[in-house]
């Protein structure tokens, strides 16, 4: 589940409104910390989830701003996450002469820890229900679009007030499609330093063929340390490492930040996703995969630069192909249609409920039917699918920052409000290396995708290309821009609207050119789709609340959730899949494929084989309910001890965005015993291992 920021961004764009979830079945559900099903866990597993237990694990949990999860695991600020969550940073810290992705990295003293640019970690401090205040600003009889605008303005006010009063990052999160609005407050950390990362090949052993499969043999872990005022943070809570690990049947909790789910969306909504949105994304991903392979074929240095992007693209392709296969499965869609029909029938039987809720499905169906007519334009201009370079991202941020900053805070685009400003600037002023040849190829390919999707005669396409081929225009833009210079970006931002309007930088000019169209498409989508969904999914939610109440869990929103289940085998093609693999199995699998890529092992691993206890459990599966964003989540036992580290799901979990099947859906973790063995025996990182196990 190499679900890093590219995939998370696509998912959040595709499913920007999370749907209502019905009553949980089996151990299904990603539960907010203020609505954990304590009675059900007690009934089924005999374990009391106390306030003290929840508070402890909440304060130990960490959210990575690039789309992942993690946890404090030492009293001196060590955070455990996946290698694939920090792999972009490992690449940025590397050079052609010192490739940490190839060699691995161990900081053997605090002085050797490397500061990671452009990374923010969040710790959830509190949750407050602000539903009445958000809904209270909506006047009776207004349109869905006006209601959405009123709520968004009020949300901006709440966030600004909270940030000013507490100094904490404050995000109002929409749950149950408007059934609830909760204010999440986070402590932010921005001084993050790399402490340990294995070699890429060890973290992603088996590559794309093994991705989303089990058995697995991956040491997909990394350690960073959080600093504040140049000193290691002393977290309020951290997870101790279990000395005994887990066995089959043990209760296992996953604490993390699942990114987005769309379970039990209306059938019409899912049909649009299946027939329009996902096919557009697949076309984009397939082009990028071809482009990246072409670039990597140029040499070892090009491979180093592009490897992470290719991993992400191939991961995303597997995810979306799995999702679309699920949505084309007649049994899946029939199940959803039957559930929907039953709910609508129960509402129709009560005239008062029919009056309040009965029109919700038709309104959502119309919104998604109409969306198909401008989905391609939105993908290119609003979602920037035609402008695949970090330099355009900088340009758009600067153009919009200049436009939004003079407005009253509630009137701004949400990402430009005062409450979000520090996170925005962290990305804008990132010193990450930029390689001109790579940026030209990426931009040229995305401009060609724009032509493919919209046609060469589209008026705005013509203006963007300015009479040139995609390759020539990309070269002109990349060669001509000064946005590669962090100080230049800071000067433009400081100069405000006057500096942006007068700038002759070609990338700034491009962002100015398409911004009116991008804003128009965004506004149309928010008015005709997002606003309609907010109003009408909220109706469905209220209909369910009438009978189910808090037995419902909301869809994932990249906020802290708890999932529960057990370490558990499953059957695949008539064969039982055992829940554990071992370190010895890693070497056996490599040998079976004659150590050929992607089953080759780094030299260090071959040299240290004789020192390793090959019977050590390596990876294991549980039936916890997870999704993208859970990568890096700790898997813990009832004592709140770390037993594993979530890094993937099996192939059956790919449709978990839409429904959960506990008989075959499995979450895959790195076993705590393997992490300890590898740190000591493979990397001789005894100081780190001692800190984790003291």
C-alpha cells in the first residue's frame, strides 16, 4: 500500500465528499476517537477500551502531512513510520555520490540525524463538536450552493478563532456528509530529522509484482526524530515495543489516519466514478508510467531521480484497476443497489421522512450525471493534470496567495486561510532539488495529455501551448522560470499581488493564464456537486441517525481513527494463507527468483544472513479495516504495546474504498520482532534499538 501523497491527492480529488456509512458489520469500521464502539469490543473480545487507554494511544499517534501515519515510540521523540512515507525525503537528501535509497541510512548519533525539509507532523490534541454552529448559519430555503458557501465561511471563522485562541492547527472536519462537523486541533511539528531508513530494495522487496499481495517480505519501516527549539521532543505519550509480538487470534488495533473511503455512496454516484472519473485517472497514470520508464532507461542517475515517482504511479494503477474491477462486478453493484432500495423503501413508508429525505438520491444522481460533461476540463485545469511539474505548483500557489490574501479570511479558498498558512508556506519554500531535464519531460507529457483529453482546438489549450509542441513549450517554461530559486519565490510572495501581476516569469504567466478557468471549474464543481452532496448525503445520514444513531461510523477523512480485529489467516483460491511470514522466507523467495530484480537483496543483507534468526516473524496479516493514509499506522495490542507497523493491504482489499469483506480483506504489518532483529543484526543499530526497547 505505497499510498503516498500522489495517490492520496488523487483519491481526495476523486472522492472529495465522503459518503455515509451504514451500521458496521463484523469488525468493520474506522472509528473516530470520540465514537469508539466500546460496548461491541467488550462484548466480542472482553476488553474494556477505557478513556485512559484511548488518551494514551491518541497522544502517541502522529499524522504525516504528505499522506501517512506514524507513532511516537521513544521518550525522546522517535517516530516510527513506513519507508515509503519518507522515501521522497530520502531521495531529496541523497546525491548521485551518496544514494541513501540504495545504501540505507543510520544516524549513529544525534549529530548525524538529517533534517527533512517540507515535512510537518501533527498530533491530535482534542475533538470538539461544532455541528450546531456550522449548520446554524444556513438560512431556510437557500440553494445547496449558497448553503455550502455559508457553511464554508463559518468553518473558516471557527478555524481562525481556534487557532488564535490555542495556537494549535485547527481543522473543521465534515463527517457523515454534514451529519456532523467536528473541530480537530493538532500540535504541529516541523523540525523532523531522519534517523533510520533501510535500503529501498529491502523496504520494497518484490516490487510491483508483490505489491498488494501476501505472503510478503518487506522491512517497510523508517524512523525520524521530532525536535522543538532544537531539542528532541519529549512526547506526552509513546508506544512501548512488545517483547513477545503477536500470535494468530490475538486482538489487534490499528491507530492511524485513513485518507478517504466512499462506502455505500449512492449507486448513481458510483456509476459516475466507474464510468467517468476513474477512467480519466487511469489514462493519466498510464501515460506517466510510460514517461517515467523512458526517463529511467537513460541511466542510473535518472533511475535514482524517478524511482519513487514510478513506484507511486504503479501503486496507484493497481489501486484504481482494482477499484474499477470491483465497481464492474455485478454482485457488488447489485448488493449496493439492494441496500439502497431497502433504505428508500423504508423512507417512502413514512410520509414525513419521505418529505424530508426522499429526494436525496435523485439530486445526487443529477449532480454526477452533469459532472461528466466537464470532468475532463476539471482534471486538466482545476486539478492541474495538464501541468505535472513542481514549478507549476509553486506558481499556482503564489498567484492564488496574492489573490486570496487581501480577502477577509472567511472569503478565501480554504487552503489559503490564516489557519492553513504555515502548512502552505512549508510546501512553497521547500528546498527539494529540481532537475530540469526531468521536469521538462514530466511537463511535456502532461501537456500532451491535455491535448489528448481536450483536443488541440480547445481555445485555452491553444493559449497554453502558444503555437509550440508540448515538448518545446515545456522546455521554454522550465528554462525560463526562476521559481527553482527559493529566495525568488519568497520575494514574489512578499511582493503580493503587484509583484505577481507584473511578473514576466513564464511559469507565473502560465498560472495566471489558466487560473480564471480553473477557478470557474472549481466553483462549478463545489456548487453543483459538492454543495449538492453536502445537503443530500446529510439527509441520508439523518435518516440513518433516526434509527441507528452512533452505531454508524463515518467514511475516512484523513483524521485519527481506530480499527480493531485479530491476527487472522484467510483463504485464497481454495488455499489457506498463513498469517505470518519469516525472515528465512525472505531469503527463500529471493533464491527462488535467482536474486533477480525485484527479488534481489542488498549486499548488507546477504553478508548478514548467518547472523540473523531466520525463524523471526517478518510480516503478518490481520482483519483490521484500513485504507490509504493508514500506511505507517502502529498495530498495537490491548496493552497499548506496538506489535506491528501497517504498510499494505492484500489484493482483496483494493475495493475496500467501497466495501469491507472481513473474510478476505487483510491489513499487512511489519512484525515488531523483525524490526528489532533487523536493526540489531543487519544494521548494527544497537543504540537505536536500545532506545526503542528500554
